[in-house]
C-alpha cells in the first residue's frame, strides 16, 4: 500500500501501518516498509480546534435589582 511517507531506510513509499495509538499530540503510527522491512514511527499532529468561550455563571445571573424584586436586608 502506498501512503506517500518514504521509508527512512530505502525511501520506498510502500508501507503498512502496524499499529495506531492516540497520544496527546495526535496519532502515533508504527509502520513497516514493504520494500526493506524496516519499522519506524510517525506522529500525525492534530489541528487544535477553537475553544468556545463561555461566560462565567455569575455573569449570567441577574441581581435582585435587575430582576425587579426587593433586596434583602442584612442584619
């Protein structure tokens, strides 16, 4: 199978994926060259997805004055 990633030993682009593992950086793949039999590891970095910004809960809660209700007296 040709995947375009050249073997570091013979530069043949025919290799097989033996194992795929998820790591923090993305995917780690263990490969086997079908030309010379050398094994090597590649890491496919994942693109960072944009993180949605969420307002703090306190900013979403209206104060008693904004709700139109009476304020409680502190003793």
